[in-house]
C-alpha cells in the first residue's frame, strides 16, 4: 500500500512538471542560432521562422498600446498565425538562410504576416477605412 501511494505521488509530480514545463514546446529547438549571426552561421528554415516568432512575441508586453490587446491575447494571435505565415513565407525561402539580405526580406514578410494589427471593438483593423467604420 505504501508503494502504491509513493507511485501515485511520483506520477502526480511527473504529470505536473510535464504539463507545466514539458508540453510548452511548440516548434523547433532554436539551439544556439541567432538572427544577428545569420551570415556566419546559416540557420535552417524552420529554426529561422521560430526565431522570428520569438521576436514577434517580444512585442506583446506593450500590446495594450500597440494593438489594443492584452499581452496574453497578443501571444495567442501571434501563435495562431505562426504556422500559416511560416508556410506562406517559407515557400520562397531556401532550406538554409545564410545571407543577411535574404534574412531581412523574409523576416520582414514574416513579421508583416504574423504581427497583429490594431484591434478596435474586438475586430482587427487593417485599414483607415475599417477604422472609420468600426472604431466609432
């Protein structure tokens, strides 16, 4: 009976640790890659877009001012768009990104895709016309 209680406690601890830390990984391991050193150390395509997703997520603490979203809503919007934007932008990307100009061009396209627009009354506003219609 003592052994069963110990097993249950250990299983509960393992489940808690896995759910808290182990299952949070979404996407490839970015390892020691850096966008700043792309010319010296080419980055595999999937890691490249994961690094840009991390960059986009860094804007979320200021999401209330930038996008009229809470930081959590900002993270959710970026994570929702990440797979589709990666697919769209990576179609024109080489398998390894090792040139600064290519990295900048692809990074700009990706950020334009994945970054949320300003939200007004719960609707993402992409133009001045939409803002006039929905933000009054």
